[in-house]
């Protein structure tokens, strides 16, 4: 941070109603000016606007946050950016302290020091010596010694990962690899699936398990984009030998989003040679992708072949019960409980993306932390209105369709198609039954909505489910549960 920037911040000091804090206002205002440019407005307003500077003593800045949850979230997600900004202003000897308001009613804060006191620590994992005959020059190792970090998020563990039908194969394979890295047939292990389904969590859980059980400290997680950028920089700086040697000394290599390598011929060549070296030395390779390997265009055939040597396991969007389990797990980690209607509302309306589910919970907890309001259904809908856009309060056929598809784990195309598979046929009949008893739509309109069927098909579906409700407790329970979900969706 230049002197001009710092002085500029002094013209518009951060105001929190506290005076005589030894210049903490001025330092924090300068930090906010930088952070405001680095973050989007919602992130900035949610996580940094509520922070108040308390004191600056001997290059130690103390800031106040509203709750323990606030502190933990910033440490996990923004500590790197925050420390870098503070390091530019206070220098490498600067320190950061948090004052956490534990009891708002009496306004009695307790001060907690960050795990890393220095703002710009020379953080690194223990050096990993060369193994299996791979030699690396001593001076090169020294240069990389302080650069080797596993880049693993310690919260990404198997204990915090929910297992369901959507990820059962990937979960089982990951557990197996974590217990014997490089020693099973699952090498490489490729985990693929859509955005926000937990691929990164699962792959990093393997790395964390390996390190925690002292099977190896040489575990490296890297995104494909970072790998490619570092590779280009190594070429430009004449350090390609060091770059290659560094990756060859890793025991467990985790590369995220390998579809990013498509079309990058030189990068793929480097990956090819690193892959061969590690695989021949029985080192574990773990890859993730947003699609099956064979569907990634622009990847060389020889790489595709090697990526398919091990096991590929996919992750699907979680079903309703798994979504509820994910929500309950996140709440348990946060030490809070939600009303069952709130949990059902989120589980019903956020269907495709685990990351969005987590985002909903985080936003609710942040709002609760700031406003100290009960997290009921009304508060939830108001807080999450930008994330969950409920169409209208009037019950529509689309609402029934969405509820039924979620409940039976089928798609709208299944519901409207011609498949006569038992689970799809029951879902289709159930949707028509609910449409008839819960709405005023005509039989013709209902039939047209669910695949262009005529009114006689709707009548048959209605009679079939009606009779089953009378004779089957299981079917009756299904209908009552669906009614409850639909009611929550339309409140």
C-alpha cells in the first residue's frame, strides 16, 4: 500500500462510534478500500462492512466481529486476502487479533488471537524428500522448500462429507484410496460431476486423510488453471526443470477440473510426463472433471487413455433426503438448529447444487448473527429471496411437478415422457392426482401439461392413486408428505 493510498483513506475514516483507538480506524479504512475492489459487493457488505476496528498497538491490529461463526467463516474463506492487504499496510511484522462478541445482550466481547499471528508468515509444509530413485538438486529443493504447501482445506474431510445414492461409488472409492494411496487399482481415481456437487470436497478429503494418518505429508492439491499458469511462468522464467522436478516428488497429486487442460498442448505434454513418472513410482493421482473423461474434447488420446487406467466415479445431484442430511450436517457443524419447515423449504427448493445449499445456510447464519432474529420460515424466505426465487404464492402445475420430481428423483422429461418404468409411472400418476385434488385446473389442462395426454388418462391416474391411498399406508404417507412439501413451497 502506497503512502498516498493510506493518506487517502485517512480523508474518509471508518466510523464505528469508537474513538482513541490509536489509528486503527485509519488502517482499517485503508484495508476496506482495497478489499472493496477485490470482492463483489455482496461479499463485502456481508463479511467486512460489519467489522469494527478496535485498537492498533505495536503493529497489532484488533478488529471486532459479531460472532464466533463470523470469525470462523472469515478465517476459512478470506484470511489470505485479509492478511495480504494488512501485510501491505503494516509490513511482515504486523499481527491481527479478533475480538469476538460472545454475548450481545451484555456486549461483553472476548478476544481470540488468530492461529497465525504474523500477517505474512512464511507458511509451508514439511519438505518432502525425493523417493523411488528420483533425484532433485539441493539448491532447487531449497528454493521450493518454502513454496511447498498442500493447499488442502482442513474442513474438507470424510466426516463432513454426506454419503448418499448420488455419490456412493465415488465415496467408497475415495475412502479406499485414502487408506492405501497408490496401492490399489484406483490409480488414477477420476471423480466427475456437475458444478457444486462436492468433487473438491471429496478429493481433498482423501489428501487430508493421508496426511492426518501420516501416510505421507507430500500431498498436493492444485487446480488445473493454477497448474497451467505456473507451467507457463516456468517456461518464461527458464525454470521448467525445477517445475517438473517439484511435481515429480509429490506422493499424492490432486488436480481439480482437468477439463481446463483442453486445447493446451504443451501443458498436456507436461502432465503426460508427470503422470507417467508418478504412476510408475506407485504414487497416487486423483483427478476431477465436470464431465466424463471421454467427453472432454481437446485432450490428447494418450492422456485420455492414461486417465482411464484407474476408476472413474460420477457424482449426481443429491436427492431430497440427502439434501436434508447435508443441511443438518452443516447446522451441526455450526452449533445451531433450524426449524424443520426451514430445512424442508431449502431442501425442496435447492435441488441441483450442494454449494447453493451451503450458500443458503451461510447467508441465514450471517443474517442471524447480525440481526439476532429467529430463523423461521418467514425470515428464511425473506433472507434467501435472491437465491431461492419462488414463483408466486398461487399453486401451479409447475410447483406440483417440481415437488414430485424431487420426491421420486426423476426429471420433468421423465414425468412428461412415454416411459412406463414403475417409478416414473407412479410419479406421473401421483402428479396428476395431486393436480386434480389441489388445483382448479381442468382435466384437459392437466393432461396437456404432463406430456400432452388426454383427460381420460388423467381420470385413470386419479382413480389409481385414490384407490391406493385407501388401501396402502405407504402410498398414503407419500401423498401426505408431498402435500406438506407443496404447501411449504407456496407459503
